[in-house]
């Protein structure tokens, strides 16, 4: 069985999710190439050493350059903040390492395109972290669209709603600073919606959007971990430089219409990542908060029993489910990362590009920037023009 040594940059929210996937994948997918958790990287020696021990990494370093240049590392996993993606990915590609990078791929479209170009020129494999593609219910939606069972697609509507920064006294974490995160709800949450739209319906032709930053200033943080943070009452204030909410409409190349909403100011919505697809023969609805279910409607059903049916995507033949639990037993958020790593390891072992890859990351970044341009210029913007 082939094995590949992994070096990972970042050890907090996404670092824990990725570590869990590497550690548990072979228990359920034993025929997959083996990811060996070689080195973990983080700037804080106490934090990274503790995480390496907790998560099961062989060792740790505090400088990503030491990880990238390490002769035994085969794959570099990048889940550090967005402003670090480009430099690490380009250095790793030039060192001949395969790449797994969290979304959004980069701070700008130009940077994303450069990352793709360097990775292609280096001949390395590259993957971008759009984990929601790997929920079995989403895979079922893809199957229904591709097989034609929903007919011609008319509408794709999607919304990703959270509420973790509604409190105006919540500290100014890095996700609220444009120079680090690139954008706010748009790039963090909206990127997932855009990728799901590309995966399920296809590429977009043009977009028009609007956005708002509801809280302009926040207290500086004293501590940050994942989506949580601490501050003090007398902390200095800092400017919020990203969007709190962004909405946009789109026209797809195949003629379908789309609507997208990403907000961190939706009280009661902890993590509502949802979409609906309407076609000439039927519709589907998905909500991440009910991850194992897909709501399905077919116009061909007899009139007296027409309606959305709940399909529990927990059994074979649904994607990946032959590896998990007995019939009807559900899986969770962390399993989407396991499936993602299965694709990464299988693709490298088979000498093919994983999907989604940096190409998909660039296509997502094109839409993100087209929406930003649309907001700035208050007009429809063609994707081909960005």
C-alpha cells in the first residue's frame, strides 16, 4: 500500500478537522493510500507542540519554510489564514510537494491564478478544501442533476447564514480584517456556495451584488481560537474591513438563474448552509444542519402523493456510505473531511489531479471578484471580464 508523508501548516479549527481526517481515514477506508502525519507547523511553540501531541503528529516546527524544505514531506496541507496561502503554496510546489489548500484559495484572483500556474508548471497534484461537496446528500443531488432526473435546471438558490458576530462587542478576529482574510462572509461562506453551484449546476456568466458591514468597529482581541475569541472591556477599537453580509444574483452559462446570500448576522442560524435546485422534472433541497438528508420532489409522481420526500443518504448506494455505519446511522461534519482526504490520497496514488483542485479554486475566485466589482460599480459584471 502506498503511503505519503504529510506536513501541515495550521492547527486550529481547520487543522483539527484535517488532522482528524488523516488519523481516522484508514480505519474506514483501508484500501486508500496511507497519509502519514509527519510534521505540524505553527508559529507559537507552545500551541503547536501541544496540538501535535493531541492530534497525533510525529513532530512539529515553527517555521513553514522548514516544513516545505523537509526532504521527507510529500504533501503540504495549508490551512493557515488566507494571507499565507500563496507564499506557502508556491514555495511548496517549487519544492515538488503536492498541495492541499483550504478555501478561499488566495486573497485575490491574480494570486489564485499564479498559484495554479506554478503548481501546474511544477507538475504536482493540488486540491482545494471545498468539503461540502463530499456530503453524501450533496453527492446525491449531483447525481440527480447529471442523470437528467431533474430535467432542465431553472434555478439555483443558496444561503449560508451564521450569527457568531452579531454581538457588536465581539472582538476583531482575523476573519474580520481584509488584509488577512481577503473578505468577510462573501469569501468565507459565499465561497462554499459558489463552489456548490459550480459543482451542481455549472459555470456562471454574469453577476450583480450588494453587501454591508453592519458593525464598523470592534475591540481588539486578546485571544483567538477558531470562531471564538476573547477581549477586554478597555481594549482599543479596530476597524472592520470586510463585509458582514453579501448577496448576489447570477446567470449561469446553461441559462439557469441563481441567488446567493452569505451573512454572519442572522440570529438563530448557527451554520445554515443550504441550497435548492429547481428543474423541469423536479427539485432538491439541502441544509447542512440536516446533513444526512436530501429533500427530493419529482413532477412525475402521482398528483395525490406529490410533495417533497425526505431521502436519508446514509446507506449504500449513496457515496461513501458503504464504509461507515449500519443502515440509518448518520455521519457528521467531520466525515466530509475524511471523504475529502480519501479523494486527495486516492488521486495522488493514481497519478491524477484531485477534485476539486486549484482550477476550481480559481473559478470560485473569479466569481468572488466579479461580485466585488459589481458592488463597487453598481452593475452587472461578466465573469469573463474579471
